[in-house]
């Protein structure tokens, strides 16, 4: 029997949005590896009592992936966890990067990627239907790529008329980058373009703020926030005493 390794997306945080497939993988785990926030979430789901826990910092993805591969080769059943979907700015790519640069024997491991509900999908469902047309997701972090490239991608996505979802919009080490991103988008998009700040969707601390590009400020976001910027074909449906709905036209006029 081949060694096996699971890479699991835990969804955006609501217990109801964790798939049965993900729960099944956790039930088989001998080891759970991940950033402490996601490992804590996995523990809350009810992993086996004898499961060994491996919590590491969120900048140690490649070392974590190598550790999981080594555990698989020892006959363990490691489960590497990510928030949302493990293939969207998650651990799946780190695992395959480790395989590509590691010993040949790692290529015989049965690596099973378990999909999850990624943040942009849960946020879109909360807001209405802002992804009804073409869209893209961009990480605003410049830890693994230069800021000039991030800004160029923002500008080109706006010029292409895509709805833009921003992951990793703002952190303590990057307090000003979201405002720089908004400044880049204002060079292309109209001031009235809808902007949504959606924080901790599906969790008790959930917050939603809908504004315009002209009024959007980086201080409205943190690392638990997904920022969604509409396009020329995104519409707003106002509602009395409630947040408006956003939707994007399916057909370009």
C-alpha cells in the first residue's frame, strides 16, 4: 500500500461549510500539521484522541510540507490543513513544491487534495451574486512576489473588467499596501465602483461593510478580511435597514 498524505481545505470558518470529505480525512489522521489557527479549527472538529499535533508559523509552509512527506514515508497518515481551499493560496502548492525538489521516493506518495469552500465563494454568497460575471483572485501580500507585480496585476485586472477579490489585504507588517492598491485601481475604475469588506464570514465576528472605491480605506480590513472590488457591470440593490445586495451582470451589454 502506498504512503498517503492528505491536504485538506477547512473552509472559511463556519462548521457547516466544512465538507464531509474533509471530515473523513481528519478522522483518519495520525498527525495534523498547519498554522495554529487552522490546526485549532481541525481539533474543534473532533480528530482522533491519539493524533499528534504539529503547529507551525504561517511562513514555514515549505518546511511543514517536507515534514508531512517524511511522516507519510514513515507509514503515518499526515493531514496538512489550510483555511478555505488548500489549492487557493494554501498548502497544496507548497506540498508539490517540496515533492518537486525532494527525493524521488516522495513521488510515490498518494497525495490526496481535499477541496474546501474558499473565502471568495462564501463572501460572494453573503453579498448576493457579485461573481456572476468574470472575476479573479489576487493576494495582496508581497512576501513571495514583488509589489510592482501585484500593482501591475491589479491594474490589468481592472482594465480587463474583472471583479477582483483580494486575499491577504492588510497586516501589521503591511499596513499601507491596501491603500496603495486602491490608489492603483482608482487610476482605472470609476469612483462609484462598489467595494465590499467582508470579515470572518460565517463566524461569530462576521462583519460586512459596503462602500465605493472613492471612499474605501485600507483601515477597514485586516488579515481576516476579504476585499471585493466590483467592475463596471456590478450593480447594487439597496435595501431598507440592511446591507445592499451586490450582483454582476451575466451578460456584457
